[in-house]
C-alpha cells in the first residue's frame, strides 16, 4: 500500500474514500455536484519540481487523449485550497487488470478483445507523438462498462532520463527501454509491453519472469536482450495467437510489429481465422490529422519504418488517413485472409481499405472456460492482385461490403460451431507450412560511401518483406525492413556485411539469415 495523505477539501466535491496511492500522489474517490462518482489524483506536497512538472504534463497529455473509450477520461484539473495540484478523472474499478489476472486468467477470446481495444488507445497516443512507456496490467483499469482503460501517462510526460530509468517496470519493458541499451524506444516498444500484458492475461504473470529463477532488474534486462516469448502452455490458445505474441515480443525490435495498428490487425486476423466476431480498433479521428513526427525521446527512424532509399536516415513515417471528427474503427479487408503478420513498411501515403469508426508477478489462477474454435480447412486463396493496382480502386463502400460479408460469415461459423471447443490448434489453409527459403543471388556495388545490395527471392509471395541487419553498424542504425529485394547502406570499415532475412507474412515465419559482404 502506498503512502496515504489527507484528502483535500474540494469545492463542489464530496469526499467518499481512499482508492490507492504511490510515491508521488494519492487517488481518492469523490462525488461531484452532479452526483457522479469520480477519482481525484492528488499530488503530494513534498514532491520536487521534476515530479510537479511531470504531473502537470500528464494532465495535458491525458486531456488530449481522454476522449478515447479505452483511455481513462480526465474531467478537469486544478489546485486544492492547501496548494496541491489534482486531476479529476473518470471513476474506474479499483481492481486493475493485474489484480484480476492474479486470481483468474482470461480466456483467449477475451484477451484478444481487450488487447485490440487497448491497441486503439496506444495507436491514438502514438499518432499524437506520445509513447506510453509503462504499459502493464497494473496500469489498465476498467470503466463502468467493463472496458479496459489505459492510465498513468506520467512516464510519457517525463523528459528526465533519470526519472525514466527509475520509473522503468522491468517485468514489462523491452531491452531498448533499459538505460544505456544503445537503442531508442519507439512505438514498437509499447507494442512489446502490450503483448507482454496480453501474455499475462493468459498465464497470470509477466513472460519475462521465470518462476524460481533470478528476477532481479539486471537479470530481466539480460533476458529482454535476446528474448524469445515462451509459449503460454495452454491447450486452448491456438498456434496463430502464439505466433502473433511471439512476433510482438521479439527481443530484436526490428522483428516486431512496428505499430499498435499492425499488432491489432494481426489479432483481428486470428479472430476471423477462428470464426469469431472482429473487435473494432478505435482510433481518435483527430489524431489522424496530425503530421507524423519524431519524438525527442524515440521513434528512431533507422528501425522498422526507414525507407532504404534514404539510406537509413529518413524520419519516422506512418500510413495516415485524412478523416476528420469522431472515432474511427480500423478494419483492413486485406487482413481478413489468414495472415497473422501484417505488413511492416509504411509508405507515408493514406492506407487503402481502412474503415474507421467513430503487475507484477503472480502464479496463474483458475481459468475461465472458453477456447477458440478450430476453423474448417479452406482451399488456397487465389494469388493476391498487385497492391498498387488495388490501392486506387478500393472505396469505402467496398470496405463496408467486405466487413459486412466477413462479419456475417464469422457469426455464421460461430453459431454453426456452437460452444467453443477445447484444444484449438493452428489449421493452415493449404496444409503444413513449408520452410521459408533464404534469399539467393546476392550482389553488390560500391558507389562512393554507399553500398547497394540486391538479391533474389527464390519463391516470391504476396507482400513478402526482408529484414536487413548491417553488421558492425551502431546499434541504433543497423536495422531496416524493405519490401523490395534491394537496400542501400553506408560503407563500413574494411568490408560491409549485411544479414538478409526473408519474412513470410502468410505463414508468420522467417528464413535463416543470409550474410553477404562487399569488399570496399
């Protein structure tokens, strides 16, 4: 239990009780003049200027985001008669997600639903240029409608590196958020933490924590450096979901989904694959009007979103749409095929086919009954048409038609299957997945201070991508994803070597890396 201070007397509010507290603030329950229950976060009088400024910045950030249905709403802020700053917030359940899953883990259907909803909140923050930096079960509350709601943007507001290091939650943090990791956090960092939270919904603890082992901060840091997500060990969690979580929690940030939107799309694909209704992905519309920009503390352009033609020097870009007003619900018809791994390279152009509408460590408790149904094997789909040709032809009506068709089919399958069966496993549309081949015929040419590598994809499939790692380059400049079989990189001392990995989205798998070296 945190430090408890006296509740302030606030004009127009009636004090009800104490909710909780921490090192810098307490949260109290009040009733406002309309008879509405609210939570009031009150800063301690003893905090320093850094904490005071972070508290004020948090109020501004949450006010910008609080219209989202999965972000705790800020009603107002002010200064109490005794001089303490306070925030008046939406009253949520006092039992956060961490406390819930320490007693009873969730069925996979509910874990997926909650995660897609939270991903919409995270993507909304990212489009405003805000990294949360501390997504974990204890920072997820539940509204009166039992929707999960993200809270505690205090770390997001901080620009103090010492404060960021002290506030780190190592059980939920990827390697790049640790001090002196040699790489900058970005949207993919919040993706890792959100996926770790999803894993915890299914298991009851952090995936970085190992029961009976050393779980100190130093040990967790080393574990995060080369992290490979463990399986949940549950028979009702299908391989499709295991694959999505493994991708989202890859130790190498370049191998993760580069945005919360991509992560949500992958989870929606799992839902459609198993005949489940698709959970809407809500993004605050006004966020989409913002120009994409690089944060002072993150969004390293040399990682997932860099354009190879810019030789790893371009700024952060994102495929944004120019919708206005209200809430937008994301759905891409291309994701309705069996594709748990969405594309990783953004173009900066409006994305086609987008429908938009307005804690800790605990052993797993008892499980709720409910598993993902196994779909009937389907014939192989025809080859996907050229995405450039499709981009100009898709219209909102086509998207709506596709959505209605898929929802109708999903509901039909759900009712046809009846109660969800146990022990669901992955069923591939064309039988067992074949091994992903490595690239071949690698060639290179040195021009001045640049090296251009080219190669051949021996078995090209729709929307394959390539992961390229520059050997010997600085840690924050050595990785890029490209969609074409070529890349331009800076000349390195002695010789310039790269590792090329083919990522096959349709199977959620990658090839063994192929190394190529150019003599300078």
